[in-house]
C-alpha cells in the first residue's frame, strides 16, 4: 500500500512536472513570438501613427485658424463701420455705366462708392501707424490719405484732362487746410470747451513755410503768363514749372530727412503687442491696434486697387456730370472730388483732435496739404513730372483766380496757427472760410477747362 502510494505520488509528480514543462515550452514559444524587436516595431508604428494623426490635426487646426483670422479681419475692417454700406454703390456705378449712358448717375454712384474706400484706406494706414511710430505714421497717413486724389489725377492726366488734375489737387489743398483742419479744431474745442488745445508751434511754422514756398512755385508761372514776359512764348512757362517742381521735390525730401532723422529721438515706435518702446505711456485699451501689420498692408493694397477701378469710371463721367447737373467742371474738381477724397483725413484729424492730440491732427491736415503741394508721390510736382513723361504739358500755372485763392488761404491758415493754440471758434472760422471758397468756385466759370473739354482726347 505504501509502495502503491509512493508510486501514485511519483506518477502524479511526474505528470505535474510534465505539465510544467509544457507550460514553460509554451511560455518560451510566446517569448520567441513577442521578442524585443517586435516590441520596438510596435512602438515605432504606434509613434508614426500618432505623428500622422498629430500632423493632420495641426493642418486642420491651422486652416481653421487662418479662416478665423480672415473672418475676424473682414469683420473688423468691412463690417465695423456703417459708412461701409456705401461700398455697394461702387459695383452699381460700373453696372450703370455698362447698361446706360447716364454719366451723371455714374459719377454720383462712383463718388459714393469711393467715399468709404477712402475712409477705410485711412483706417488701414492708421492701424499700420501703430507699428511705425507717430512720425512715420503721420507720413503714411498723409500719403495714403491722398492716394485717392493721386489715382484720380493719374487717370485724368492719362485722358489729357490737365485742367481737372490741377483743379482737383488745388481743391484738395484748400479742403485740407480749411475744412479738415477747421472741423478738427471745431470738434476738439467742443469736446474740451474749458481749455485751449495746444499743438507744436514749431512744427506748424515749418509746415506753413513749406506751403508758402509751394505757393511761390505756383505763383511765378501764373505771373509770367499774365504779364506776357516770357522769353520763349509757350515754352518758358512750362520749363519754369518743371524746374520749380524739381526744386519743390528736393525741398520736401530735405523736410523728410529732417523729420525722420534729425528728430527721430522725439518719437518711439511701438512693437507688435502695442506697447511703447522705451516709454511707459498711459495708453488706453482702445489705443491698441485692431489688426496686425501685415493685415494692414494687405488691406491697403485691396483698397487702393478698388479705388483705382472706380476712379477710371469717375474721370470718364466728369464732363457728362457737369452737363447733366449744369455745374461747372471747376466746382466739381475743386469742391466735390476733394471732399470725397479727403474722407480719410476728415475722420483721422477729427478723431485725434477729440482725443486732444492736435499735433497729429495738424500732421494729417497741414502735412497732407504740404505733400500735395510739394511732394512727389501724390502731389502737384509729381503730376508735372508724370505729365512730362507722358508727353502731357502740365504746368504750375493754375490761372489767376485759383492761384490767388490758394495764396489767401495759406495766409489765413498761417495766421490762425501762429499762436500754437486752437479752440472751436478758430475751427468755425476756417469752416466758414471754406464755405466762401466753395461759393466762389460755384459762380466761377473756368474757361480753360471748358476749352479743354471741347478738344478731342488723345
């Protein structure tokens, strides 16, 4: 029995050892099937799958971020201002031009369509000025603020309408110095009725001096023409105009160097986050830029291109509108076109004046007039040089009535700026002076533009 018991225990232990050997063999086979190399391959495949899914999610997230950025930019620039509802009149003007021959409506609709574009052009320039500092920002604001007049002038010059170019640029100077500056002084005085707003007298004197120099450049060709003292009839006047234009360009270039180099320490640009470099200024939250630097550049290009398209239709319809409305071309060119083109200056100058920043308002209004009268990019001398290249004999003889109006306007504005202070009464006086100028051109018949419109266009 004991032997049987031992034998039974031995057999059982042998069987258990056999089962253990079988399990160990299976475990060995499992270890061979799942080797460390297989684990590494599985880990590598899992990582690659995660990387693919991560890159896909990043691509989807990046495209969604771009769409959100574009949507936010369009919402900020296009849909944030009720004036932008007038943008629809631009395509409507093109449609009316294609379907009918009513130039009066084409001109009117083109004016309405350009108005918000000019204002948005100033807005984009103002946003870009946050990243360039006040000096460069004021220069950009004045430059792109006058881009509408420049584009209209180039199309008119291309069509041989030299008198329209002269009158529109003259009207822009008068509008900036009287209407824009007057509205800025008036609105600023109403917001701050208990104090006199102060601006830099030195800057105002320099700008006034440049404007007087520009008047001198415009005055001598007119005097030469009306005194009949030309040495070479029909040639001396044009030669003097081209020489004076080059001198005025040189003077304005020197002015830019003086502003941007000699006085650059007075201003500090801000970085992308909207903070002032080197200063701890108490800027409000609404002083921060609403769009980025590159968004501002892109919107500037878009607005400029659309203004160029509408300006072509606007220039073609000027003469038809003059006949349909029984209004002189001089009044349309001097009064109506600059009011639309200066919408950006109006908005910017008034806004800065209401924030008690009259130096910037003066830079926009007077600096813009200085650019038109002296500078090349969007000014009278530039159009003289461009006309020279095109074979158009544009000169600086703005005729006696127009030159006298400009001379008196510069004297009046220089008189108001000599104290370095402003109030709502001074602004009101400038606005009333502009009304007198507008009434004068309404009853004035410009024979040069009438004779020019009768000539066949080349």
